[in-house]
C-alpha cells in the first residue's frame, strides 16, 4: 500500500505510517494520563470512595459502545476527519462542522490541562519555581515531537504509553499489598476508608452525577482510534484489535486503580485535587507512596506520572491538529489548515493548536480554579463527540440497508446494535444535563455558563453553518457511503 493517505488536502497529505501497536498505545496513551493520575483525586474527594469508582465504571461502559460504532465506520471508511467527517456524510454537514470544531477545541483545551498538570507535578520537587516556566518547556517539547513526522510521533507515544501500563500495574500490586497489610508497616487498612464520614457515597446522587463529567474527561482519547484511521497502514485489521485491547485495559486500570486509591487515602484528605485551597494538590498515586513510607518510590512515581501526562499531551496535540487539518482539507476551516509539509505534518494546524495550548499559562496566574474550569469544559465536549458518533452510526446503518447493502459487507460489526449507540445517546444526554444540578436548581448563571459552555458553543457553530450553507438532514438514499 502507498505510504500516502487517500485524504489529500489542498496543500498535501498525511502519511499512512501507523501500525497496530501504535494505534493501541496512542488511544491508551491519550486516555491514561491526567484523568487517572491527577483528577481521579478530585472525583474521590467530591463523590467519595464509592461514588468515584461507580462513575468511572458507568462511563467506561457507556464509552465502549461509541468506540465500537466508530470502529465499524472507521474500518468501512478510514479518514483522518473521523467522526466529524461521518457526521457530515451521514447526518448533516452542519453537524460535522460543529463536531469537528468542538473536538478540536476539546483536545486543544485538554492539551492546556495536561501542560498545566506538568507544573503541578514539577512542584513536587521544585515548589518555589513559577509553574509557567515548566509549562513553556514542556509545551515546546510536545510541539517538537509532533513536528518531526507521524511515525516519530507514533513511536514516541508507544514507549511513553508503555511506561504508563507498567506504572499502573506496579501501583496496583503495591496498593493491594498495602491494603492487606503486607507493605506499609502499619495496621491492615482493609476497606476502612470506604466507611469514613458519610462514605462511600459522599454528597449523594447529584454530586455523584456531577463527577461523571470528570470521569468522561478521563476516558477521552478512546476515540483517537478513529482519528488515527487515516494514518493507519492497515485500518481494517488494526482498528478492531485496538478497540478490544484499549477498552478492557482502560476499564480495568481505572476501576482497580481508583478503588485502591480510595481504600488507601480518605476522601477528606486535603492534598487531593479540589479538596482544599490551602494545601498543594498532589497526584493520589504519589500520595499513596508517601503515606506508606516509600518516599523514594513517591519521587519515582511522580517522575513516571510526569512522562504519562506528557504522553497524554502528545496525543492531544496529535488529535486536535489532525482534526483541524481534516476540516481545512474539506473546506470547514480556512484552507491554510489543510496544508502539510513534506513529511506529511499539518504545520499550520499544529501551530494554532499550540497557541490554544498556551492557555495553560492562565492557571499559573489565576490559580487552580482555572485548571478545574478547563477540565470541566473539556469533559463536556467529549460527551458531545460521543453522542455525535452514536447518531452518525445509527444513520450509517440505516443508509446501508436503505441502499441495498448488507451488514455482512462490513469488516467489523459494532456490539449490540442498535442498543449500544442508543444507550450511549441516552446516557450522554443524562450526564450533560446533570453535570451541575445544584447550579441548575439555584439558577446560578455564572456557574452554569462555566459548566455548560460547550453546549452554546456547539449550538452556535451548528446554527451558523446551517444558516450560511442552507444544509439539511441528508436523506438516507442520498448518503454517500463510499468515495
């Protein structure tokens, strides 16, 4: 197969250089990062040791179905624009436009969150140095990794993600041994912290529902499998395998890791992110090693977490720049963003994404409230993307049958169709509406604007494109299934 992608923009094309192992680790690397290593502490502090694992389990099950939906479409039609392109073809061009820009915004903001996190982690060793200095250095590093070539990006991400996998496995082993009293030198902790205060479900259902969005932020990156399809050497083989591997790894890692953290650290601990304004927020992974008297291991764990967050930022830079490149190629963004250099790297898209990633410096000036705002804004955008994937898949299947094709023609079949995408639709809407129930009840408009900012952004983008280009819901028999 040619090394060039079929998806050519006005100024060039991307390269099909990613192998199966790259796809699996890119999706894994994009998902296991800030969400698990840092913001998981916030979910435990907010929803308690029972509410946090439950939220991650529910979101994990929900995300699985959009993943398989995306896998079915991506093996049938592998394009770099992924679900934004599918929404354009199978639903309404205005939906594709809004989803594409929303997703670019999502990952560009996630990049800013990850870069902000590097400053938090570096303060473990150097607490008196301004965080923006670390942020500048790491943002420059991520830009450099992405500008070389897609193969260089894929190889870097593979090894960075491998460090994450080994780290989580070691942490789980140490954590479980500490819970049962083998390590730590103290009394057997068991599940004592699950009944501290009003645990296990601190705050009740409304609070538990609110952390679903933070859990959703953590699972973002699973859909990177679709984004990488346009640069995969063998998408028909790589994508199904990557979906199966990534889902189970992420679900097991997240649920077990958060359960271990919740057992070892009480949800009232002031060092958990968002628990206290007067204490320095620390990764719960690092806290665990400190508490069991392994200070050297805590320092090593902090270093590993740093590489993990850099891996997530690396994936974020890749995903957002590729989505912007795809939109520039099909006219949904300025044409300059559809250009690539000689190595197949979308340089203009990369530069704009880096500029948005520089928003991270606001957190150094305005504090942790901005950091948590960025996490909330990014998390909700991910749910909108998953809803878009589910809608596109439902329309794709109906068009396939309407135009006389058979499901047997598909290389990969999504699980439990149509129940899967319908469940993802319903759960996605429930979580979006329930993100900030207290502010909804109190009509606190300032807080509502922050919590739900992704919704008006999506509506504005959708309406603007629809009015300008007079688009409509594409009839099933007019849907273009193949080029």
